[in-house]
C-alpha cells in the first residue's frame, strides 16, 4: 500500500511537471505575436495532447485516491477486528489462568482427601482388628461361663 502511495506521489509530481512545462510553453507562445501557422497547428496539437494526458492523469489520480480510501478503510476495519480479537485472546488467557488455578486447587483438595481417606482406612482397619480381638475375648469369656 505504501509503494502504491509512493507511485501515486511520483505520478502526481510528473503530472505537475508536465503541467508546468505546458503552461510555460503556452505562456511563451502567447507572448510571441508572429507564429508560423504550421508551428501553431503543431503546438495546438501538442497542447490538446497534453490536456488529454492531463485529464487522463487526473482520472488516474482520482481512481487511485478512491482505491487508497478503500484500502485505508479496510486497514482501519482490520485494525479494529484485530483489537477485538486481541481483547478476546486476553480474556481467554485470563480465564485459562483462572481455570489452571482452580484445577491446581482441586488437585490439592483431592490429594488431601486421598490422604484423609487413607488415614480413615487405616483407623477403620485398626478398629476392625480391635473389634475382632474383643469379639474373640467375649466369645472366650462366654464359653468359659457356659
């Protein structure tokens, strides 16, 4: 896009130079009262050609300006879309970070619960063993009394 702008600027400068040359030539011709009819016809043809070139260059300039405006608008819209996407990306990163923290916390809780479960299982086993011992003693006492 910048290269197109540089080309456009170069074209404008070339057109201005051509216009200045034609204007200077026209001014020079107007100051010469004695002009050869052939030379006058040639100069008029050249002037018409230059005017045609000038009109074409103006049209090209207008077309390029419209294209530039269109590209600038598209660039602006892309920039806005990029900003929206960046904001979404930032929010998603924040959510991801929060979810990672929650996951870490839940894993920590899970680990603690596993440890508590293990401790309770050990206590339960110990209680079951003691209950067996007590039952055996009670059975033994019952048998001795009976």
